[in-house]
């Protein structure tokens, strides 16, 4: 199985498949800090990153935004003093696509120290 962080997001259409439960279980092993959340019956990936202050959190937020533009896949980002919550899901299919897991893995690679 390829490492998620080495893959690129693919263009996602409204009829793109959700990740299967078996795929999700296997791929989640590569991003163990991420949690599955369900909001409005939509499965999402979420992780909270901690920082020493607001400035560090803002720098990380900017890096996540740059990643989102490169991958053309955009998360919800909540920036607060000392933490950033990043949530990935695919709006078009109302759930998780492989792209979300790829982007989660790439978010983990961002230098957030």
C-alpha cells in the first residue's frame, strides 16, 4: 500500500465513491492521530494541533491553506489561541474520499513546531 503522503489528490466528481469501511480501516493506520467524526450524517476526519501561542497557530493555519491550494482540496480550519482544528471531508460526496486521507497525512507533515 502506498504511503498516503506520497499520493496526489484526484479531481473528485459528485459520483465519486466514498472510501469503503475496509479501505478506511487500513488507511487510518497511517494517520493514527486523526479521529473520525460524524456531523449531519457526514463522516469527517479531524485532528487538533497544539501550539505555544496564537502566532504559531496562525503560521500553521497558513501552511494548511497552502497545502489545500496545492491539492485543490479544502478543509475546515478553526484557529484559536494555542490550537488549530483541521477537518477534512469531501463536500461533493458528503463523506470521506481517499483525497481526505491523503490531505490528512500531508497535514501531519507540515512543520507545526
